[in-house]
């Protein structure tokens, strides 16, 4: 028996989910700058295989993931602490939550709302494989953006 009703009240699983309207360009640029700052800090503290994923067109729950591999728990804590110092204390961002910090686990997650920092052990990164899970998200060339940010800051310095 077939139904005459052409409207299906249940959305198809093949249709892409609706994504919330994009944020203002100003807020997007601020989030992006925070993600680049987090990646730069992780690099300065010798984090490995650092990626910044732009999730704004993939999901509405977060703008950017910063993914880092640490070589020890001490290094993982140092990266999480320094990113927190920079984003929270200097730039006024509020950390919403932190997971895995007080354990000897393989992952520290720090959530700032628009930016989420993931600091993994090598084993944890391979296990969770966020790069594959979020493969639709474009990667940001954070090194280039960090260099451009430094160049523009130098140009803005007053002459001596």
C-alpha cells in the first residue's frame, strides 16, 4: 500500500544538515586569530603535527579545531596552560571547559567556544583520528597567517 502524501515529515539521511548562519566577518576573524595564536604557541613549545581546521562550513558547534601532538604529558600540560594564559588572560576569552588535564590520559581538550584545542599523545591522536573524522573541514595555513600577523604588527610600529 503506497501513500499519496508527497511530503515526508522525516528528513532524509542523505540531505546535508542545515548549518547555522555564518558569524559576522569580525567574529570569524577573531576566532581565526585565536586559533592561529593557539597553534603558534603549541609550535613554540615544540608541539608536533599541528593542524588548524576551519569547521565553520561543516558544523555550527565550533569554528576551529587546533590539533597538536605532544611528546610527553608535561609538554601537553605546558601547551594547554600557555594557550589558556594567552587566550583567557591576555585576550579575554573565557575557557568553557577542560577535559583530560588531571589524568594521565592521551588527550587534553580545552574548549573556548569558538576554538577547541586538542593536545594528544601520538597514540591518542592515532586512535581518535580527528583529521579523518573532520576531513571535510579545510586546513588553515596557520604558519603563513602567523607570519603575516607579525609583519602587519611591525608595519604599525611608530617610527623612532
